[in-house]
C-alpha cells in the first residue's frame, strides 16, 4: 500500500517545501472530500478539471467550498488572486485566507484531498511557488469563479 502512495506523497512534500519553508508534520492536513468524491466519478483524471478556464473555475469553487466546510473559522480573502494548477495527475487551487495562502491538492486515484498553509499572504510568492512545483498555473477569473460557486451552492441546496 505504501508503494502505491509514495510518489504522490513525495510530490506533495516537494510542493509544501516550495510553498512553506517552515514545513512541519502538521502542515499537511487531509480532509474528507465529499464533493470531490462525487465529481471523481464524472472525470478520468483530477487534471481534467484544469483543461479549460470554465473547468478551472469549477475546480476552484469545489475546493474553496470544501475547504470552507472543513475550516469554517478561516475566512477566504476574495480580494487576492485565486490560482489553479496541475502537477502530474494532481490538480490544486491556491487562495488567500486570514491565515495566508492555502494550497488545496486534489488527486483522484486514490481519492485524496490535502491542504497546507503558506507563511505568506503575498500572491506573487504563492504564484511563484506554484510555478516551481507545477506543470501549469492559471489565475482564475474572479467573476467566473463566482458564477461557478453560485451554481454549485444552488445545486447543493
């Protein structure tokens, strides 16, 4: 079992070291991926959610909403850029919060969703860290993100 997850965990560790130099054992937090679980049955790879601008906005909406459910006391700062990225078979979203930028990583197989905080609220630092550890990085249009988030919340209700 460990052999199957080893590459995934090594990639996450490398991403965390780039984003959070003061890495600690508590920096990588796994959480239930209830929404991502339902989405996973509709796609081939996590990175499918990075193929278009619309899909990246959906990915951002899903992961920010799941993060907010997991951490309701941490507010998201919507005045800062939201980034979507892909690395191998993983997709990720990075956004600013009252605790600094957070990176939420989603892998479909095995289904895992982790998050970790950076030590900074600086969007340029967050983007540079993603660019060093990802195949591609995109800034998500706030307007498109808001549209997808609204649709997602309506579907849940």
